[in-house]
């Protein structure tokens, strides 16, 4: 049994998959959630979410804050805005969202710079 990760934005269910663990940007510092984690509820700051599958880093997402709930091997992240980190730096279009590209959006570039400047761990 693995940990189920759901990332939900107001527009869509952005991510819904089993993962080994996830590292999220908490307001008090980054934290990891693994399977069988105790029930947990906290707020997020702007930062990068790291998703590990098969004990390898598979996905990174830029999160603009939100709420995380962990219960019964399910981690639910609710956020206003989220995007794959790779689309910001490369400007690539993703398969899921072929109509959007983030390379020319100054606001998202500023959010990423702010997130990268605040790396710290609890």
C-alpha cells in the first residue's frame, strides 16, 4: 500500500496518483509525508512540492500556498494555483494542458524565484 496524493485546484483535480512520499513547503519549513503518517492538517507557503515514486524524484510542482490534509494513507493538497515546475523554466507545453505555456508569465516567474529563495527545512 502506498500513499495516495491528490492535488486539487479550483479548476480541476491536478494530480491523483499513488506515491512513495511527498515533500511539501509548510509555513514552518518543508516537511515530508510518507505512508502510514498520522492524521495531519497544516497550511502551505509558496514553494516547491516534490513527488517521489519508486524512491526517485518524479515530479516537482510550484505551489502558491494552500492547505494539506493527511488521513488514512491519503494526502490531499488544496491550492489556488499550481503548475509543473518544468513548464516554468522551459516553456514546454504539457500533455495534459497543451493550451498553456508559462515561460512568458512574469508573475509565475516571480513566484518561482520567491519560492526558491525560501528553501529551509523543519
